């Protein structure tokens, strides 16, 4: 039995024959994968969290999981202002270079995913059900869109129905994938506050937006603010707070992958400071926008390594990434 078979056997331990069959059929489709914690594409930030899952079922672009990101969470019953805030904050975050992660629940989660997608940015949906089950069912089209333009992940195999414990359990993945967590409208006791606590336990930043004292869905945020989390009123406040953390994370990735460590390198056409893999990727990037999958094919590098090197290049001002395509930055 090879490592992949052993991992699948572990992930399906105790599963019914129906789920086993469904899982094998799901994995046979393009864009579907099972990543173990020791796989080179497994997200490093999640691996450093207190209780990382031993495997992830992945539907979509796994390299998105390596992108520095922020979680946006909140109530399933937001006010119109709360829903608008989630969309607007998410759009600003992706425009500022972050990925938006959430749990694809109704309300704030869905608004955050939509805001990121509509701004042509990356988003990660973490499910509390099997990887092929949309919850709520009305989010089926949203889940399909995320899998095509971002990535959907779950630690539960296809066909697994959500249970009382699976949704709070998935919150540790939402928090673990992210540099920080923003809570936008939450009841005094809610799953969003669980995510915030898990983020704090993982040593990540936690932010909350204030609300009206007459809004019961603001009481959870006010509770967090009394406990000392950072109050924010604009997306830029979050971006400014996370900038040093994102830079440190990028530097650490570059060091681990032997990528040049300077994030402020003069743009030029011949780049002698590059290592072999970075130069190979640079040569593969044209002056016309190039999709990530094309760069992976041209270079022969893993998607995770291409993503990490591209992050270094973006920080260094060498390339621009828009709408999932990369191009050299004009001097």
C-alpha cells in the first residue's frame, strides 16, 4: 500500500460502503484531491495551528491555500448593513492582496465569499459537511463558483452529512488557514465567537466591527471588544495591522523554499539573484496575463511552490496578479 492509499484508508476509517464508493468516484474527477498533512501542497499556516486536520479533501486550486489570508465570519442572520460590510471588506481585502476564508454558511460567510469573488480575488470555503455537500443547500451554486474560482476544502469525505459537532469543528480550519479573523455581526453566543477564540489560541490577530446597541447581532462583537480584540471600522485598518504579519509569513515561506529573501528588489529583465526555480518561473511568465495552471505546466514545479514564489515576486514588485492570471509588472 502506497502513502496515498494509506491516507485514503485512514480518512475513510469507519465510513460506510456508500461513502467509500462515493469518495473513490469523487477523487477520480479533475480538480479533486486528498492532501495529507505531510503533502508538499498542504497549507503551511494551517499546519502550524494547534490542531490541524491530518488530511483535507480539496476541490479547486490547492495553491490558493498558500495565499496569505483573512477569515471573515459572523451571524447567519445579518442586518443589511452587516451583509454589505462583509462584501465590502472582502472586496477590499482581496484588492489589498489577501485571500478571504470563511465557512460558506448563510449570512456573513456567504456575503464575504461573494464579495471576494465579485472583486476577482481568491477565496477559500471550509465546509462542515462532506466535500461534495453544500450547506445550506441553497449555496450549491456558490460552492460550485468557489471551486472554479478559488477552492473548497473539508476534512470530511464525500457524502458525509453535517452534524452538531462538525460545524464548530471546521471553525479551527477557518482560523488556522488565516493570518487573522474578522467578526462582522455575531450573537452573544455564536460559532463566529468560537472561530475568534480559536484564532486567538493559534496566535493569530482577531478583529471585530462595532454595531448598534439595539442590534442583538452586534452583542457578540461587543463582547469580543470588551475582551480586548481590535476594533476596526475600515478594511484598511485590518490591512495595515496584518501587513507586518503577512510580510513575515512570506519571508518564512521564501526561506523554507530557498526563494530570494528581499521583498524590495529592483525590477529588471535579467535577474541574477534568482535561484533556479525562481528563474524558471520568471522565464515562464510572459507579458500577457498567464493562468496559474499554465505556469505549473511550463515550469514543472508544484502548484504550491509556484504560488509561494509568485507571492515573493508580487511583494518585490516584479509581477502583478489579477483575475487569477499573472503578468510581469511594467517598469
